[in-house]
C-alpha cells in the first residue's frame, strides 16, 4: 500500500527509523505503551476497549529493501461469551512481522532508476515515509488474528437453557419435565374435568347447607 497522507510523528503508532539509517543489519529495540485505538478487535464480538493500555515490544531491523518490523502487542480484551452471554475478559498477546519498504527501492532492495507507477505491484506493500512508518494497520490485523472468533467464558460453558434462558452453569441440576405433546391435549381435558367436578361438588355442598338451615 503506497503512502497517501503524510504521517504525524506525534501519533503514538507512528515510529521513526532514522536512527537505523540505511545500513543493512542495523537493529533497534523499542517498547511503548499506547492507548488502544477505536474498534481494535472483532467488532460486536470481542476487542480491546478504546483507550485501554496496549504494550508494544518492537524489533526494527534494517534490510536492503526497507525496515523489517517484528513485535508483540499485549492488552486485555473484553467481550461476551457466545454461549451464556456473560461478560468476559481475555489476556491478549498478538505477534506480528511486517516489511516497510523504501519508496525508491524495488522488491530486491535495489534503488529504482525512475520512480515506478505500478499500483498493482505496490498494492500489498507498506512503505516508509520520510523514515516513518505507521504500525496501526499491522496492529489491527494481528489483534484480529489473535482473538477467538467465538469467545467463551470457559471451555466447558454449558450455555443457556433453551426453554427459559437460565444460565446452566449457575444451576447444574436445572431441568424441565418434558411433556409428550401427544398427551398434552388429554392432560388439558383432564384438568377441565377436574375443575368441573369441583364446581359440581361446591354446588352440592351449598344445597345441603341451605336445606340444613331450613
């Protein structure tokens, strides 16, 4: 991906490689804690809350064609269990490695005689801009790959009761007596007959009481 806008060195996810120079083999190690950008993770599923601390450990290595960046991001992700819908927290560790190419070098590190204008060739490449690179797109990809697509609060979470929605982990003995639908109509009829008999008995008792009073 070719650079479209100038990078701001004040952005905590923008890093400066000038100290390396263009000396193949030169190394630089960096640590930095940043505030998580918005929508870092799987939107609507699990992710690092905006503004939460993200610890970065980076290794910058100068090579012929650019700067090879290897690193690890650590943070705490928050989401919801897909089985029981309870909130959950997850310690996240995302590893990544990306090459940031010099804009004036080809894929073999040779300086181009003339600047190339091949959009297809540069489509999947990330570039240095005035010695700076933006780690945000790399970080986002790494975090998405490191997060579970279907997070659970525990591996054996039983989920929710399909009939009443109660969380089964809170009541391991939870169950509902199954009723055979073939008998449901008869049970309803039996209930109606019992109610009718009770009404008749109440009426008969009322008649007896009236006779006794007379």
